[in-house]
C-alpha cells in the first residue's frame, strides 16, 4: 500500500465554498478509481490550504491517476493551481471504520 499526500493552495479568487463544492463534485470520479482504497478531503481555512490523503493499492495505481490528463485538467479548473504530491509507503494501518 502507498499513501499519497496531495497539497495545494487554491487560487486567490477561490472561496471555501468553491473548494468544498469541488470536493463534492469529485466524489464520483474517485469512487470508481481503480486501486484507490480511501480518500480524505482536508482543508485548513486559516491557512487557505488543502491537503488530501489517499490510500492506494500501489504506487502504480496512484501514478495512473495523478498522471492522467483528466486529473490534471480537473484539478487546475477546480482550484486554479497545480498540487504537490508526496508518496509514502503505508507500513501499518489502523481502520476503526470512521
């Protein structure tokens, strides 16, 4: 398993409502994503920065998503910026079915 941490600062013309609507709008895209186990949408309103955390079956599955034109175009349209993506191996996972 691999964890991907996607961070970004939305463009200044975006609002918190814009960000949350983009989150909601992306759920169908990610719900059927091959290899994606979990995705958590986070947003720090004070810092006006988003951090989404993904748990993938493999790095290859993650890269297939992030390297796709659809992901890149959708992200740029939704947030007016390009994210940074960090990959970390997931050695252990505790899931209490939040």
